[in-house]
């Protein structure tokens, strides 16, 4: 399998003399396999140069699959400049997460409205198909590809590509689920020692990979003021990859304010940390033009996703119960979810919530941790002892990010945590992910 980086920058393209080495184009990675499969992961501004490369080879027709992690602008803004789209006979299949604001076709057409771009999507002569993906295993271009939701303020998928006896995992954009990575009562550096279920799931997704391409937009010093923006630090990416037994880690999605000197310093610190982890992990910061040929060193173990009953989130009216004893917070959350077309009901205390759950059978409970009388942990514990609610997903809202509180919640059966304060996009993307994994179909 061959991997080539055409764009490594996050948020906005930053061409210029200060970014010459690591590159100024936004995210775009090319993957080719021995059986001729051609995959493009993300379609940022780097896709323009990739398109020129493809067309210069003179191969006709061109057939490619584009995997989009999510449809924020820096991941799709190269699409209107992707040359093969303008040639009759070429075929381009576009894959991305379902459940966002509008279908893939609608989002891509929106950025190509005549107000913004001289050629509308409907005018492109190539054969274009759209495929909305959920978590799980997919076959794309004859290649086995696993998809898993990431922690970002938009519906975002990470991709694990398994072919030619190797696995590469692409993980941008993603943010740690918890401020604390390791359990205090376990030896750090192992997947089983990871505190938060979300971070443990993330590490398991990259387990044993030959190459992980991971978001590392921030330094640990920058992260506190960027928390909630949906991006990782280099130390999180290194520690998670080392725990997962990854062979090589490419740090990507470089911050637009980080010049070549700054990114080189991140690379130096990341390599030092990887050495301290003691797993033999090779680390580098991805740069435009970097090309890797991956050969199998061990027998590839295919990724097996968790046995969730995946439910479509775009064409189903889910019922959500919101429980919070603060009227303003209750109204804010309920209003945001109603705007997303959920059927929303509300409760202001634990006993009322249990009664309404028994009467209404919601698909998801959004539950505050701290409530007078019966708190969120007690409500969750009560749900888990009843057969009809033992698997009901519970998204816990909390300001308690300490390890004992987190462990107590997961021990009681909480499905996921969302830390206060949070943004509405964070809330809605986590709700959709919970429903996609555990909701009624």
C-alpha cells in the first residue's frame, strides 16, 4: 500500500515561505493498493495538486473514491477544483458520514452555488455518486474500510483502511474525551488502562495499525484555551498510538498559526515522548509530498467493530428525554434538540425522569449529573436494573471531570459523558453518535 500526503494543514490553507516544508494546503491524503484501488481521504485544497497529478498520467478514464471525514470547509474546499470532475467518462464516488446538516450532495452543491463558484455541481460532466456512511465495516473500491465516529463538533468519521496485509488509520478531526487519560489504579500505557470509554474505543480502533494519521493541531500548552474545538494535542496522539501498538504515527492537521519551525519543534517533542513510551513507535509530522510504501511486518488482524445495533440518524424521528433541574439549561438543551427535529420531552428531577421513561420509552436520555435529591448516577443505576431500560443510551452532562466521578458514571452504566460548558454543535454531534450506535431503528 502506498500513502502520499497532498495536504496537511488544518482550518485554513496557509501557503507561504514559512510553511514551505510541512505545507500550507488543507487535508488530503492519497492511498493506492496493489489491486489498483485508488482512495482519496479528505478533499481539502491539497486535492487540486493531486488532481493535476492524476490527469498528467494520461490514464483514461479516471475512477476514484473520495472519503470525507466531515464536511467542514477545510476538508471539502478542494472539491470544486478536482480536475477529474470536469472530464466526461470519469467516475468519482464520494463517501462521508450520514447524519449531518444536509446530505453530501446538498453540502457539496452548496459551496458550488453560482454566488461562490462559477460552475455548479450539476454542470460537472463526470459521473458522481454519493454514499452516506455509518459506523461499521464497508467495502469501497474492493478495500475493507472500517468507519468510526470521532469526537468533533460535527458528525465526523475516522477511517481504517485494511489492504495488502497492512492497516492505515486516518483520524482528523478528533478531541480527547477526557482530561485524564489513565486510570489511577492501572499501569499507564495500555488500552485497558484508559479511563474514558470514548478514548479506549478510539485507541482500539487504531490498535496494531501500521500507520496512524492523527490530528495534532495543538500543543498541550495551547489546548486549555482551545478545548471544545474538536482537535488533539501531539502528546495525546503519541500516548494513544503507543498504547495501541501502532507501528508509525504521522501527526497532521497542523495549526495555521504554526510555521515550519514550530511544527519541527512539535515533531522533536513528539519523538522524545514516543521514545519514553518505549514501544518502538516511529513518529513524524506529515508534510506535503511525503510518500510511504507500507509492507506487512506481521499478520494483519482485521478490526472487529463493537456489536452495536447501528441505526440511521437522518431519516428517523428519535425521541429524546432531557433531564436537568436548572430551568435555563433545560430550555437551552431542549430547544437545540428540537431544532434538530428530535421529539423532545423534559423532566426536572430523577423520579419524574424515571416515570416519563416508563411511560414514553425514549430512544435517548440526556441527563444532568448533579441534581437535588436523586442525581444522574442514581437515575442511571435504576435504569440498568430494569430489563426494558438496561440498554437505553444515557448521555451524562457534568462538570465533574475527576477520575472517581467518571469511573462511577461508567460503572453505573452511563453511555457517554459531555463536559460542561459545551457548545450546541458538541451536544448535537454527541447525541447523534449515541443514537447511531444505540438508538432504535
